[in-house]
C-alpha cells in the first residue's frame, strides 16, 4: 500500500510539473515560480500535503542541483575558470560585503544576537546556483559574454560557502576555535584536491568516462558526478562545487555528448528541486515576517544588481549584458535554506526560519521574472539615452523652423551589441 501511494504521488507531481511547464511555454515565462507555488500547494500547510514520497523528492532535489551545476561546468574549460577566478576576486569580495551586511544588520537590530547575525549574513549573501543555472539555460544566455563573469561570482560564492559553513556549524554547536579551524582545514584540503584533479588531470578523467556506448557514458558520467559531489558534501564542501568542477574537467566532443545525454535528467530533477523548496515552506508562517523579508529582498535585489553590473563591467561587457548579469544573480535558494535550517535546528531563534523562507521565496520568484525583463529594460534605457543625445536642448525664446538638422551620433559601448556576442566554445 505504501509503494502504491508513493507511485500515485510521484506520478501526480511529475504530471503537474509537466502541465505547469506547458503553461510557461504557452505564455513565454519562466517555469520556476510555478514550480515553487506547486511546492507550496503540496507542502506542510498546503492544499494536499505529501505523505509518502517526501524522501524521494528530497533526494531528487539534491540530484537536480548537482546536475544543474555539472552541466554549467561543461560549458567552460579549466583555463577559462582559472582566468575568471583570478579577475573576479575584487568583485567577489564586493559581493560578500554588499550582500552579507544587510542580513547581519537585520539580525542585530532585531536583537537575535551575534550567532544569528552570522547565519543571517550567509542567508542574504549567497545566490541560488540552481535557480541561476536554470534561468541562464532557459533564456539562452549560456553563450553570452557576461555568463563567465556570472559563473565566476557563483564559484567564488560556493568557495566562500566552503569556508563559511564549517565556521557557522562550529559557532552553532558552541565549539571552540580549534574545532572551527579543523573543519575549515578539511574543507580547504578537499577543494584543493578537487581543483587539482579537475585542472591538471582533466584528460585522465575524460579517458576514464569515455565510451563508444552512450548508455555506458551516461552511467559513468552520472555516477562520477554524484560520487564526487557526495564526497565533497561529506567533507563539509558544497556538493555544487564538486559537480561544477567535474564538468570543468570534461571538454570537447565528450562534454557535448554528456550534456545531450544528461539534459532530460537535469530538467526533471531541477523541477523536483524547485518543488522540494516549496514543500518546506509553510504558508501560515510567512505573513508575520513578510514586512522584514520584503525590505531585505528589495535591498538584496539592489545589491545583486550592483554585483552583476560590476562583474560584467570588469569583463568589458556593455549595458545589456551588465543588466542580464545582475538579474541572473538575484535569486536565492538552496544554500540559504540550508543555512537557515542549521540555525533553527541549533535553536538560534524560531523566527529566523520563517524570515529566511519568506526572503528566499520572494527572490526565487522575482529573480527569474527580472531576468526575463532584463533585455527589454536595456533596450528601453538605450532608446532613452539615444533620444537624449539626438535631441538638442530647447529654450523659451527659440523659434521653430521648417528645417531640421540631422544629428549623427557615434556608437558607444551602450549602443553596440558587443555584449550579445558568444563566448568561445568549450
């Protein structure tokens, strides 16, 4: 009976996702907000809470994030990763300062104490790699010049999380300086090992997974990705970092074939991830904290737009690409909820969980919407600037004449389409 109910629930979830996806295609909108709303409907306090399939959905959600980051890694080579990380350090530090400060300040102003402030700083800081990866793929931005800059920010954030999470865990557990330093050393050693293998021995990884059989290739690539992600997570490092670096290690025709084979699985489990996020949000807990969450979300949107603008500008991208980069970084998601869950479990403050859920839900929904509006907004700004350049100033004593003088403008970085040029292929 249990397995029968589980099959019925899973079938209903997947069918509902398919119907929501069809609606998104019909109206040319991102399906992510619809998936999140579906999660609210099936979660605790929703219309029809799930009873038997929650464990499967939780595992599927983890697989979804891993596959999203793995396929992103397939788009770029090791040299591109190293180059962007070297140049992204100033932007990464600015991102940390701009986006962690509001969370820290909010917790201190609410009187939650310094440990809760550290947790809230992480909640407001980190972008959802899973949602951003989905948005970038859905909108066809993978080949744009600003995308490596966006990815460098995401990787910097994930590496920062690898250092942050052990420290936060130690603080929540009341561990001393030695315990926190030990956890941080283990995380740093794990990242170094994965980076070294991915960047220096990528050809060995390719030889290991290569196969003339697509079935064998699919099993090897999927198994290796999940294995490395699991080991990374066990050693207090983000599973997303491990999966991303496995993708970096593969290149050429092998990367193209792997992406083609894994795309259907990625789309399925990515949709499950967004539903799972909604499942863990009780709608009844949201109204009391909506005011603070909305204020933090508004500030968080502005700071991420600034981060994306700075990152794309450093990469030499024009206005349209800068706006796209900023909107791509707005969503919050998986990491933020993990941080909130750790803090709530440790008994930091009971209001922190609902506040984090409301904050993340607002930005997880508005982020994809803002991303879709990025290019129309850029075109409107470009047209407004063009009109201002071509319209001479008027004075009260000017007399209109029958002749007009054509004004020639020199193209600038804002009016060119250089930011739409594709980046080098993987």
